[in-house]
């Protein structure tokens, strides 16, 4: 007994805590709660409200996965992570998944031992400046001071872009979006750069959004998506197909309101399979038949979530753009549910 | 009675390892040593297994890869095409810069405050007490953040120095037309030489030969001045009259370097607002200023206490004797008290220098890219090599601390009481 306590203590002291178990799905079910890594606060994507309830676009994905796996979209523990801590938190098993506007890149997918299971927002890096600077293009930013979140892909894109365009700049490293917002608002930097969606969200949180412009240049591809640990394919399937279910639901017109009716009456076999009326897709990923139905019922399908959190009717006011369904000229394309 | 003096037999039995006090301590030491080594081996083995399970290897090859990010304050040549190893060097030099300047400022503050805290002037003594207690008892991180906030929130943006196109007047004007304190940096004049002697290649970085020439002139002047003084002392010993040396001292200590400066065409380049920012001068970032000031003031408070303790350790008889000899209070302090107090002051002062150097890793809070910010921050993040980066960083901090200790120990040996 004593020996095991001693070894247990050593285990904690050592790096053993750094190793997540391979069967995340079983862990989540046993725990009865999903640990979801989100950003430390980005309006519209993940932000706790006045009552401490997390809301937002990324948060909705966490809740959908929790609903699919545990049957309850509220059984999520949100773990705020910074650009610096997010991958360590995931690799160490502190969180089961990341839904945290993280860019899918080659080295993250391979060298960092993560698995990006899909894209929930197609984004690109942009610049925001004060309107009274009179800058209309990012190419006029020669000599500017630029605030940049450290540990991100945007940091590297920024260096590359300024080099390619033969411009000079002074970087000011900030840790979180909130710090970047504060530095930019205080005038400690001329421009703030991050993903265009993040800029829109940041601007919406200002007292005077009309005094800031987002410059037209988009200098990078930033496919943002949920990530899980490499090597746990079963869990990757669960998270990935939950996202696909939300996307497919929009494509087939399944919403949180008409879902029950469609499940009962729809002749479309694809919808019937998705909603678990026909076939047994759920058991194939070790969930029950109604998993997708529960995922969609929490916040609605992809389109509903988008409209409620970051869409044009919200203060953030993002257009669907690349994030429209493929049938609408966008890039969202869920593989068949079959 | 005769049997009492029998000598115990000198045979060694295994049980004596446990029951004989002569051997028991050895047994315990060996046992604990093995336990310790087993624990260490277990930790290393565990780490290796876990790394393997995560599919990660352990190598430092990433240090030679392209870094890809920019660093705003760099003491040596660096672009985003440089390697991660180079970025580490830039960070290391930034750490050393803030640590060195911090140690100097903290010592100056500490000595002045420590002496003044003992002042007979009630107000001065109490003010110093307030300073020491406030700075010593609030976490350093808060001081860094507070000073940084003051710099960024209470100072104008560079834009405020731009003349209004209609009136031709700016909201703010530069101090003496040379210094501008903004919410990003303090723009100060930069020193430049119009006759460039070129750069000396030292492998890792370049050194400006003009600067070297000026330093050489200063050292030469100092050395010649010592010779002149030694000669004056010799003459004084022989004749009893000391020849005046002040004019040659001034010439050698000041004149020589100034002459070299003038010969090299030394002048100041003043900052001027062009585009978004001040250019031409030297922009000292607010993060550096905040970190430097906070580290100096915080550690200075501790050093003040050490200095005060050192002075109080010298018996009152010493100063009374000095007064009896007719020495003024200032000279008593500098000639009698402080040299003796140094023996008490130096050892704890070493710890304070080490603390300051290690505390400089709080730079991350204000985005000052020191070793923690480059190697342990961005490089760690972009390469995902946590273990390697952290181990390397620990090793470097350890090396810096040991070097500081060694240097200060040499100094301590020089000032300590010489015993025969």
C-alpha cells in the first residue's frame, strides 16, 4: 500500500501525468463529462456570459459532442487555453478535444501528434487598424507596430508576409486575445492581426466599432477545426462525424425544430440514416442510434449555430462566405452518411 | 578483574552493518543513495516511455531550423530567416542585458536607500522605510504589470507628436527635441560614428570597431592615470610634497576617450517621427523599461535591507573612533564603515543578483522577448519540443547563475577579512 502511494506520488511528480489514455471515448463516458479546450475568451466563438455559462461557435461544437456521447449538452467542462498552452493541454490529457480556432497545419497534424478531424470555420489572417490612420491596404503598413498573439500560425504568417512584400514592422507579442485587444485599444500598436473572424469578434467587443477597419488583404489560409490526440482514431471519428452531422443536417434542411417531424415522416433515406431511424450508424462509432439527433438538438445544425453566434444578425456580423454549404458556393462538404 | 581489559575481537559480521553504530550510518547512506538513484532512473525511464508512447523523440535538431518569427529587440543580427538557435541567442542576450542593467540599478538604489534609512533625518528615514516595505511586500509580477500599465496607459501614442496639418502644432512635443516618451517605447537619440571602422566578426556576432576603439581609449587612460598617481605617491614619499595630478587625471580619464570620439566623428542621431513610428534614434521598448525598473526597484528594496544590516553589524565604536579622529560623517561612511560592512553585505548580495536574474524570466508578462520568451515561448510553441526547450532553458539559467556566483565569490574573497 505504502509502496503504491509512493509510486503514485512519483507518477504525478514525473511526466506520467502527461500521457493521456488511448481510449478517450471510454474515459469521457466513465467520467460523465467532456473536457473541452476553448480559447480564453473570444466574443462569438467562446466566451462565458454573465452567469458563467460558456457560449459561442466553438462552444456549440463541444456541447454537440457532449450531447452525442453523454446525452446531455451541458455536461461539458470548458478549459480556457491560450495559444501557448492549448496543444500541451491536449497532449497531456487535460482536455479531450480542442475546439479553439486552431489552424490545421501539416506540422501540427504530424509532428505535434494532433489529429485535426475537420474544419468548422474557413478563415484567413487579416489586419485591423484605426480608421483615422487613413490606411486602406495592408501594404501601407511599412514601419508599423503590429500586435500579434504569440505561439500562433499568424505570428509566422505575419513575418513571411512582411518579408515577401519587403516591408518592415515591429512586433509586439501578446499572450491572449484580451491582452491584444487592450494593447491595440491603448494605441500601443498601429495594427492588430489575427484571423479575420477573430478581428470581427474583437471589433464587435469595442465601444466604438465604427472607428476601426479590417483591411481587405487576407494573407493566409487558416482552416480552423477541432483537434484530438493522434492515435485515438475511435475518438477522432466521434468528434469528426459529430461535426459532419451538424454540417450534413444543414445541407438536408434538418433543424432543431423540424428534426422530430423529419425523423417520423421524411422519405429521404440519407436523413433517416442521419437521424438514426434507419440503419445503425451510431453503433459503428460505439454510440447509440440517436447520437446525431441529440447533437443537432443542442444548438441546431451548423447554419443555426453560425447564425446564432457569429452570423450577420449578431454584433460580430460575419457573412457565410467560404463557410457556406458546397451547394451554396462555399467549402462545407460533409461526406455521405452511409 | 583481569578479564575486563580483553580487547574486542576484530571480526566483522554482516549483522554489524545494522547493529553496530560504527557501520550503521554507512549502511543507511548506501541504502538511501540506491533509493535515490532508483527514483531518478525510474523518472528518466518513465519520461522516455511516455515520449515513445506519444511518438515523440528527444533531439535538439530543431535549433538549426528556420525560426520564422520576428523579435523586436535584438542586440545581434537576427531576421526571421535565422535559426531557432539564433533566436535563443537573441533571447539570452536580452536576458543578460536586463539582468546586468537591473543588477547595477538595484545596487545603486539599494546602497543609497540602505544608508538613508539609517539617516538621523526623520522624514528621509521614514520615506525609505515606506519604499522598502512597499516594494518588498508586493509580488514582483504586480510591480512589472503596474509599471508597464503606467507606461502604456499614461503616455501618448507616437501619433500625438505629429504636427497638425492645419495649425502646424503637435499635441505633444519632444523633451529637449531629443526624447519622446510614447506608449510603445521611449525614443532617445542614438550614437553614431561618421567614420566607420567596420565590424569585427566574432563568429556568433559582430562588434563595432569604433566602440572597441573608444573602450580601448578609456582603459588606456585609466591605466596611464594609475601610473601618474603611483609616480605622485612615490615623489610624495621621497620629498613629502605631492605634485598636482588633477589636470593629468582629467586629461587622461576624460580627454583621451573624448579625443577618440571626436576623431571618429561621434555625433547623436535624433529620433524623428516618420510614418507610423519614430525612426533614426533608439527606441527603448516599454516592456524593457517596465521590466528593468520593476526588477531594480524590487530587488533594490532587498539590497537596501542587506546594506542596512551590514552597516548595523559594524560596532558603534568604529564610527565614534572615526569621529574622534576628525573624519566627517560622509568620509566615515565611505572610508571606515562601508569597507567593513562589505564583508557582511556581499554574500547575501550574491543571492539577490541571482534572484534578479532568474526573476527576469517574468518578462513574458509584458511581452519582452528574453530567453523565456524566445526559447521557452515561441520556439517551444512552434516546434512542440517542450522537454528539450525547458531542459535547455534550465541549463542556461543554471549556467548564468553559477557564473554570477563564481564572479561574486572572487570579489568576496578580495574584500573579506584577510587572515593569516
